[in-house]
C-alpha cells in the first residue's frame, strides 16, 4: 500500500487526490491542512484516507509527498520537513526545484504545473525533475498525474511556457467561450442554449483535432465550403489581429511566471 501525502488540501490537491484514489489501486491518501473542514472533505470523499495530525507526522507517513500550499507560505510550511528523503511533487506556482532542493536536501524533487481542468479529470500538466530524481520516480509521478488527465515531461526552463499555454490557458479559452456565448445570445438564442452549443463546439473541436490527429489548418479547410458561411466569417476573424493578441497574452503570462520565480 502506497501512502500519498498532501501538504495543503485545497482544490487542486483535492482534484489530484480524487483522481489518484479513483484510478490507482492500493493507495492511501494522507492529507494535512490547517483548515479542519478541508480534511473532513477528504475523509468524506475518498475511501482510503488517513489524515496526518501534523506536518511532522505527514512526513513520517508519506511515501510520496505533494506540496500544495500557497507559494508565499511554502518556506514556513515545509520547515519541519528538511529531513524528508522521499519523492516530493510540488504543484506550487513559481517555486523552482532549487528552492526545494535547498530546503529539503535529502528529498527527490519534481515540479509540476497543473491546470484547473484537473477538477474534472481533464488536466494538462507539465512536470520537471530535480537532479536526484530517478527513472522510477518519473514513472510514478507520470502515473499519478495521468490519473487526472495528461502530463508531459519538460525541462524546467520550459515550465514557464507550459504556464502560458496550459497553466493559465483555461482562463483564456473561457474568455473565447464567453464571447461565443454572448454572440449567440445577441443573435437571438436563449443564453442557456447558446452556452450549450458553444461549449459543446469547443469540446468537439478539441476531440476532433486530437482523435483524428488533424492540424488546425486541416480542420479549418474541412469546415470551409467555398463561398459558404464559414468563409464569410473567417474574413472578419482573419483580418483581425487575433494571432498577435493571443501571442502577446501568452508572452505576458510567461513573463509574469518568470518574475514570480525570481
């Protein structure tokens, strides 16, 4: 039986713990949080949970330890874990592997950039390995993360780029969805119907690109009949600066991610 510890029991930790508990056999979830209601949520939600009474006990019980407290609270939160010598998986934004290797020198550190679709089992995450992480550690980390969606191994210097695309990306895709929903409503559709159609179209488009291994250009051409409605709409969209706007949005996200990591 493998014990998976969670220091911090917020929404992202809850989502990952839930995915692991549901999809991986022979695991025990070991949460610790200063908020008792968060611990109760874990206990009430998952079948195999053994809450830790303290940070020290969490370290003693955990074979693998997820760090999911807020970055500004992390240094104090892990002060008593300096001797922990297991696999540590940090999902704290902006904190580099070197930060943890200095404070937890005996541990093997993996840094993860998850995203909020983890809450529905559709996470897209990037993860990076510290200098002492083994091949087995990487395999275990990938297995745990993929219980909640997709996870890809990248060099740490690319975690900021992952943040720009998938970490912050759900907010930007949500803005696009919002624009489509509002356009549908303005055209006479009931708001709930416009929402249903817009969200299903986003979901279906992503599924089509993935499952048929199509490029975006191939899909655009598939939908675009000569002199048809899609071509007419594309004339407006493609005459705009949409690529520049998205490019600058991602670039600013990456820039801010780097600022937070200093």
